[in-house]
């Protein structure tokens, strides 16, 4: 547990140094980070049975999405933008406090 806390703290400090050291806008940084998550998600989808069904046109990507699913997606998107703004204008400690409050 202690090693996980230390690694998490070091990652937070490094991330803050990289974020505040660059002269890139908040939206540009969010798009850069989203690109990595889309790439990882695409690989996972391509290797899954659902991905095979989509390629064979037996299913669609949004098959089975409900209003609750869309609400969760919107909540996560808003939370990600909020965390990005907190990191941009505050520090890692403030981000951790905000994250704890959001849970």
C-alpha cells in the first residue's frame, strides 16, 4: 500500500510538472490525453468478440446503450474536464482533494 501511494504521488508530481511546464492550452492537452485513451480502447475493442460482431455487421457500437449509460458517459466527460481544469489552475494536492470529494 505504501509503495502504491509513493508511486501515485510521484506520478502526480511528474504529471503536474509536465502540464504546467508546457505552454499548451487546456483543450489541446485534453485532446492529447484523449487520443491515448481512444487508441487503447480501440485495440481492446478490436480484439474482443464485440469488435468481431461490429466488423461482421451483426451489431453496432452503441447497441444496448440506455439513458443511464449516456448519463454515466456525460458524467465521466464532465468530471474529466473538471479534473483537467483543477490540475491546470491548482496543484496535485488540490486535485486529490477534489477527486476524493467527487467519489
